[in-house]
DNA sequence: ATTTGACTTGTCAATCTTTGACAAAGATAT
DNA sequence: ATATCTTTGTCAAAGATTGACAAGTCAAAT
C-alpha cells in the first residue's frame, strides 16, 4: 500500500541521510515547512518537483506520477468518494475531454 | 455520456421553463454568475446544493453524488490523468483512510 | 543538567485564488 | 425597432495557501 507524497519525501530524505534543514535548503524552503509537508499538514508545491527530481536523481515522469496520484488521492479522500462514484467521475472526465476539442 | 454539473443545472432550468434571473434569485446568486456556472467558467458552490435540491425536488443524496463526481471529474481532467494513475490514486485514498484512525 | 542538533507546531503577513456584484454587450423573440 | 434573456469583462472583497520566524519538544552527547 502506497504512502503519501509527504511520507515519500521523508523516506527519500532519511535513506539519503539528509536532515530537514539540508533538504529544505536545496528545495529553497524553510525546514519548518518541509516538516509540515512530510507530515501532511501542507502540500508540496508542484514548482519544486524538478528540484526534487534533481536532488535524488529520480525520473521526472515517475515523480510527476507519484505527485499527481497523491493529489488526486487527497481529493478522493476528502470527498469521501465511493468506488462507483469514482467510476462515474472517470467517465465525466472523459466527457470533458471531448468538450475541449 | 454524462454532462457537467453546469450543463445539468442548465437542463433542469430550461426543462422547468425558468430564466437565469429567476433561478439565480432562488439560489441567491447573480444571473451573470449562474450563466458562468452553467457554461463551466465558474464552480457551483456546495453550500447551495440544498437550495438546488429544494427548487427542483431532487434527492439530496443523488444531487450530492452528481456534484461530487463532477468535481472529481474536473480534477481528473485538469491533471490529465490516465486510468492507471487513477487506480493508484484510489489505492492511495484508501491508504489515507487507514491513517485517519 | 546543560547544550546541541533535529524536528514539530503556532502564528501571521504576504501572496494567490475564487467569488459577488455590476456594467455592458450579444442574442433572440415580438 | 424594443424588450427580454444570456454572456462576457472587470474589479474589489472574501477566502485559501504559502513563506517566514519564534518557540516548543525530544533525544543523544558531554
């Protein structure tokens, strides 16, 4: 079962023996705010994904996917949405794609 | 294939022979803003769902589902998210539910 | 027991986003 | 034409998010 994006960052950080302060500096962030991100109290800003990928030498695409699925998961969780509703939503998203053409 | 929530409102409105101005008044809204909602340029605010249900005598639960699935669809659409990623997101949402206990 | 370093939490102003309101301009019908 | 309905643009107000800093806890070392 997959972790949250915050937990994912924390794992990366600790596996690489970095402190909050050090990683935060590389991400151009306050250590306090990075802590909140790791603990799910704030969101990681998309504009820092490229820095994160560079620091840990990750595939930009995989990281992006990790990020996007986490954001979506957050929405699904917050909306308290059943699996059936999710299916409907997926169809409606497909419909929206047909509109924008 | 399902319509957007804005289109859904427009359908309800026209089927019942209401003008934007009349429906907007009942929803405590400006007609101009209701127009934007129907045309997908603004979001319908959740706090007005109960009024909408009352006006058209709809099941509150069904309307809520219509609304939630639309919002999620919008997110899915905006994130340009594949069906596989969506599955991952669903799992991650399940994981989040395990955390909050 | 004090210091040090790592992390967490609270707060608040600055910034970004969304909303409500109104004016003005297109449509459409009479 | 006029009248009514709808759409679009703009902008300040309200709301949400972020960055920054202070103050806190905790554990390990000395």
